[in-house]
C-alpha cells in the first residue's frame, strides 16, 4: 500500500471520527437545549405561582385591612354627613322642636339607614322635587293611597303623618313638629 493510500485512509478515518463526534455533540446540545426549555418553563411556572402567592399575601396582610379601614371611614363619613344634613335641614323645617329631630337623627346614627318618605298624595315627581329642594337625604317609597301627608320611616321609627292621623291626635305637641317638618307637597 502506497503512502497516498495510507494518508487517504487516515483522513477518511479522521473525518468519520469527527462526524461522529460532531453528531454526538449536536445530540447532546439538542438534549441540553430541550432540558433547559423544560427547566425554564418549570421555573417560570414556579415564579408565577410565587408571584400569585406574594400577591395574595400582600392583599390579605396589607390591602384587605387597608380597604376595610377605608370602607369603614367612608361608611362613617356618610353616616355623619347624613346626620349633619338631616340636622340642618330638619332644624330649619322643625324650628325649635327637637324631640322628633333627636329621635330621627339618633336612629340614623344607630342604623345608618336613610329616612324614607312615602308621599300619600301628589305625584312622585312633586315629592322628589320637594326633597331635592330641601336637600334631604331621603329615598322615595311607594305612593300610598291616603289623604295628603306623609309616612316617615327610619329604622324602628315610623311616623304616620297623614292629615287624618294628625287630626285624630291634634292635641299632641309632636304633631305640630311633624307638620312643620314635612310641610305640604307643592
């Protein structure tokens, strides 16, 4: 065998070995890349889980108490506002009479409920305009079929302020205050 043939054989053998080495290296690289993608997806999933856990923890430890405290402040502020508006508006209408006013404001403070006025005659729009004009924090109830007047409710308090009811207890001092308080729908 000549030198050229020997060199050619060595070259071909070397090339074959290199091809095998490169193929093995490529397979290893592909496996490593596949494993890395799997591991990266796993870590990203854990990261998302951790973010969610931290978010829940932060919300429960900081956000929720702060939210509840803020909500409590808002509720108390609304109650105080209603109390003050009722005090001012009703004082103006009632004048010096304070027993009805005191009970009404006390009931608003106790329950946080609004005063409900049921018009017994006149259109709903007329009564709503009356309430708006006096800036009363009142909600409309159902229109009742009775003589002109109102039924006023707040929590445990219920005043029957129809003219028929007032006429039957005209001696009562509170009636005068109720009439002054509610006036007549325009």
